C-alpha cells in the first residue's frame, strides 16, 4: 500500500511540474513576465519544501524543474529588457540580484569529511549537508545566468550591461576531500582523512571581467 501511495504521489507531482512548465513558457512567449515569475515562485517553493534522502526522486524532479525554469525565465527576460534599452544595465543587474540563494552558506576552511562527501556526491542521509548543497546550486545558477547575460552584452556591444552584470557574480565554492595519506593541501593547509575543505574563489567573475576588458578595455 505504501509503495502504491508513493507511485501516486510521484505521478501527481510529475503532472503538476509539467503543467507549471507549460505555464511559464507560455507566459514568457506572451511577454507576461509577472505570471512567469509567479509560476517560478511556485516551483521554487516546491523545491525548497522537498527534502533529499536516498532514492527520493521527488527532490530531483523538483530541483531540476525549478532551475530549468529559473534559467529559462531570466534568460528571456534579460534578452527582452536589453533589446528595449541599451542603458538597462542597472535594471538587469537588479533583476538578477533578486534571485534567491537557498540553504546555508558554507564557512571557508576545514569541515566535516562526510558532509563534504555528501555535498560532492549529491547523496544525503537524513538531509546531512543538504543546506550547503542547496546554496551551492543557487550560486551556480546565478553565475550561469550572469554568464549568459555577459555573452549577450558582448555580442550586442553593450558595455553598459557588461559592466553592470560583473558585480552580480557570486563567489565560486570548491569543496575538497581530505586524505589519510596527507597529500591533500588547500590554502597551505593539510587536509586529513577526517576532514573536507571549503574554499571560495572568484573564478567566474574573473573570467567575465577578462571578457569585458578584452572587449571594452579598462574603465
């Protein structure tokens, strides 16, 4: 009976997610971004309310549906705004700044080995490490949108937009697992087999800034 119930719930959720996808895509096609964001909010709520445990397909479905919608809505809205006004950099930067960052911000430095391992593998037991995982996914999503916005700005020779989006990049997060052999060293710190290590970098922002300087020069 429990298995039948789970199948029914999974099917219901799949139908709901498909319906939401159709709704936000239609709204974007119609230029109705208020409605598109309303649907995006619903998908975000479904994702944040889901918990990840072994073999929880609902979590993956909700996560993938939300981030696919996030990318689709923002990419198209940015394109529309930029096509209407070459000086819309600040407006688009503000739009991107409103993307929610979920979960818990990892603290740079040594961390629990199993927590780091769970985040890297995307498998969790009793939600261990899930909040870091959510945060990292949010950061990666924002930086992907910034990259697409930057590429648009470069292709359209829109310096105003290119320089505005630079400051919307989030610091990248790198997680390393330690080793009992002691050969893992991050930031001059030896990471043993009982620990992982969280490191923040500005690789995405630096790569984007390099594009801006190459195209438009220094300010």
